[in-house]
């Protein structure tokens, strides 16, 4: 085989029940549940060429520039890929990647980028007739992606995804994420996620360090049990189409995650004063308007508004009328549930 190219676009995702705490080999301490986004994607092209001798090499550029800070994660992903699929060691690689969304906005770029590259590498492994690590292609791509970054394992599907063993979800496991769209009420398959940017400064706590803090957190065992209970309740709401129940669970989970960070050693407060102001505004708006507008928050200060997509115009008006003073440069990003990766 001579030089050739594989390309994939993969979405970021937003977790409604979060993965926060892990064991060896990216094994999550509790199941997590997310949906993939539509507009926030990474596009990656993998050029590969057979090499005659020596170690496999790769050359990586992000948005046209050689981005050294991304190398460790990519190198780690390649190491895992070589272990799973030894034939991949016979090639040299050039990777070109770009995001459709800005950095440090609360949209997980490691999820979309690791998923896109894993889809490319798993395609190559399949083309080289390597036996895949799971029983179908997408699960195998998810397996590799989660070794690169846990949340990336969920980004190989569209719509709703679950990763981690959960006794009430058939097929769920710690090795790869599964598609749970068959269990979702049609009305909840069209949700908006509008990200209110409170700060675009680099995160003061990386996810990797955050996961480590859970090893010593005195509330960890309770948290892991609680997250799995929340998933049981959430699966019920998702199945019956109960937006109110879903929304309240989403908020409980997001605030619980931040409470855990405050209870870590050392404690971390990742919310900013404006994050709290926005939470208050959202809850007041919901009470006054009776509209189902809820929030979730990842490990940072930015607020994800979650709502039925039909409310988008009303959400836009709410942001314009009440939220702008609390946003960095008035910045927000509209996104929504997306259909998942595409082959480029
Ligand atoms: C708060 O997947 O970024 O976004 O496996 O160390 O790469 P690593 O962590 P990562 O953690 C995600 C944390 C989170 C919650 C979530 O997306 O489930």
C-alpha cells in the first residue's frame, strides 16, 4: 500500500451525567451520559505512508500550525493504537486537524479531536485486516478514543450516548460507549445547547488533574453510587419524554460536580461570580416564564443552556435581554444535538 488519506469529522459532546474519577486504563468510576453536538466538531485528515524501517513517525498540524502542546495526547493515542493494531506501526503519519469552534469555551476539544483521530486509525486498522477490538467498527473506534480521552469515547456516535457499566442499561460497559438513542423519547431528541461564555481563560484545573483529585476525595464512593442512581432516574425521564424531570436532574448533577470540586483536597472553585449570576437568572426566568430552560456545567465556569430546540428564539431573547452583561465580550455559542461523525 502506498500513501493514502482517511478523514473524519467528529463532534464534541456535553455530558448530562459526568465522568469524574477514573481507574487504570481510563476505566470510569461511574457511568456517564451525554449527547453529541452538531456544530462543534473537529475535522481530521490522516495521511499515511508505508515506511521501510525505523520507528513510526507522525507529523501533526492544528489549523495549519505545528501545535506542540497537543503532541503528548496524540502520541499516547498512537501508542494505544499500536498496541491494539500492530500493523499500524508499519506507517508514517501526517495529521491535519481543525476545529469549528474556539478554544477554552467549555466545549471539549479533546473529545472531538480524539474521536476524529480514533475513527481514522480504526478505519486504517480495518483496511489492514486487523481484528477489531470490539464487535463492530464504531464500538472499536470508541474503545480507542476513550483510551485517548475518556469523554472522547462518547463522541463517535450521534445523539445520546452512555459510557460505563450500568446495571440497568443493556450492553453498557467500561471499555466503549454505546448508542442509547433507541431509549430516548422523540421529543427529547431535539435539544439545544447554548454555551454562555463567562471566561475563555485556560482552565485552572485540567480534567486529568480533576479525575486524580477523586482518588482522595472523601465523598468519592457516595458520588459514584449517586451518579449511577441519577442515570437510572435520567433514563426514565429520557424514555418518557419528561423534560422537567430531565432538566432538574441535569442541574442537580452539574452543581454536584462543582460541590465535589470544592470538597477536594486542595479545594477548587471553578465557577466565577458571573456563573452564579447566570444560574440565578436561568432559575428566575424558568419560574417566571414556566419555560423548560435548564443548565449544565463542565469543569469550568461556562454555562450550557439545555432546552427543547423549539424554544431557541425565546432563549435568544432571554440571553439578549438579561444575560449579556455577565458574558465575556457578550459571547455565546448556539449548538444542538447532532447526528455524529461523518467520513470526509
Ligand atoms: C467534566 O474526558 O477530558 O467534561 O479522560 O483525562 O481526558 P480524560 O478526561 P476528560 O474528562 C471529562 C470531564 C468532564 C465530564 C464529562 O465529559 O463526562
